């Protein structure tokens, strides 16, 4: 069994939208406002490193936890 390094795995904007079950427009809005996972522009396309996506997910969970305990 081989394990792929998340740093070597990239998601497209469409795959990211599917991961969160949100419209593609939401992913583009996150990029425009700088509120979503860190994106890399490759040519005309946005790509998201899986390890950055996971780190962003963790910060979202941390933020909600902090809000709940405040």
C-alpha cells in the first residue's frame, strides 16, 4: 500500500468545492476575499495543495472551538 504525500497532491477549484459540497462560486469568492485555503495559480487555473487545505480545515475547527468556549 502506498501513501501519497498531501504536499504532492493538488485539488482543482471544482474538487475543493465538491470536498465541501459548496458551489464553485463559493470557492472563487474565498479566493477573491482571501478567506479560503491558500491557492496556487498555475497558468489560468487555481490549485490547492492538500496539506494547505487540511491546515485550513484545522484552523476553521480551532476558530469554532474558540468561539464556543469564549
